[in-house]
């Protein structure tokens, strides 16, 4: 991974109720890995998953398979 700051984008599925997720899509195209973080805690931990795992997460969220909470 790079030591440069990530270009974070808030998920369009993040609501106003505090369930906010950000991701850094540029990393997927350059490294095949996707950094994810809680947007309310920008100095907190960053989870880094494979682009394939991230795609599965997105499919699960869109389908409702992962719940709403």
C-alpha cells in the first residue's frame, strides 16, 4: 500500500443515522485492494480487503442480504 493519503469517498448507502462508510476506490485499480473506514472516525482503523471481497460486500448490501443495521 502507499504511504500517500487515500482519496476517501462516502458510500451512497451511508445514511444520516450515523452508519457511514467511506472507501478509497483508486486503490482498487492500482493495488487490487480496497481501504474501508468509518467516516465518523477518520483517524481510526482502516480495513483493507481485496477488490473481490469488496464487490461481494456491495452485492450483499444492495440485495439486503446483510440486513439494514
